[in-house]
C-alpha cells in the first residue's frame, strides 16, 4: 500500500497510485471538494464505513457509502490491541466479512475507513488483501504505517481517555489509540491462520466464491 495525499483525509494509502482497487483512511468528515474529486479520479465508487452509527458525522460528499458497523456496540476505549482484534475475529466474523464483500462488489475502487483507519480498517483490509493473494509480510508492513499518521490527529483524544484510567493502564490505552505495532496485527493473522486462513475464514462467514474471485481479479489487474 502506498501513501497518497487526499485533501481532507488522513492516514491514506492505496494499493496502487494509478488504478487502485483498495484505499484506506481515517474518517472522511473533513473530505473537501478537491479530495472528493481526487477519489473520483481514482475511480472510488464506494466508501465502506466501519463505524457504529453514533460515531458518524454528516456526509457532504456524493460517493456512495456502505455502512458496516464492525463492533455492533460502542467501540472499546481501553484494552489490549491483541485482545480486541482477536475478539472481533472470533465474534464479529459476519460483520468483517460483510465489509470485505462490499470491497469485492465495488465497480471501481473501495475506500475503507473507521475513525482512525487503524484497527477495524486494519482487520478488514488485511482480510481483503490476504484473500486477494497478498502476503502476510505486505499486510504487516502496511499496518505498521498507521501509527505515525494517526498520532498527530488522535493524540488529544487518547490523552483524555488515559487520564481517566489507573497509571498502570495508561501505556496500554495510548497503545490502543495511537500505535500500530507489528505484533498486534501478527497476532490477528495467527488467529486467522488458526481458522484456516483468510479465504476459509471469509467463506465460513458468508462470502460467496464469486466475490472471492473478484478480489483476486482486482489484485491481479492492479499488480
């Protein structure tokens, strides 16, 4: 995944700079007209929003939005990245798979986001790319790039949460909200492997073979 500039977005990457099939970012509420035009030029046909309804703001752009709430509840403010990722993979497989399905169905490219574009986005993008044939090494290398992009935007929010917890929990809270360490996504990938790999995981949670084939075609076309 390559870093790209889109006005009004942060933590933005695409699998290719010319004709991508997959983009990822933080929340798009500040997306400008110029940013929307840039996404249209990249043939983004759907924005896959992984947030809960209470997290979303007003939409001013004209790109179709597919809402797929991943948590099904208020997002956790505390806890370890590893435990949260594993919990989502073990209990929210249908939601994660629905998000991957929305990517597969996109006529052009899909932009996937949550709030920071780090955790929920990280899992959905990982599953989609693995199913498309991308290596775990590439998935991990992409994931770790989010932390430095997220910190300047989300640090104040993270600090407000951190002051409300025990001093022993402070580092873990800041890690949850601001960091994307390789061991966190590696743990998630191990959980996926334990369940047969990304393709088996997605099939068992409802993704049809033609949509898996669509992901592979998209990756092959942009390689």
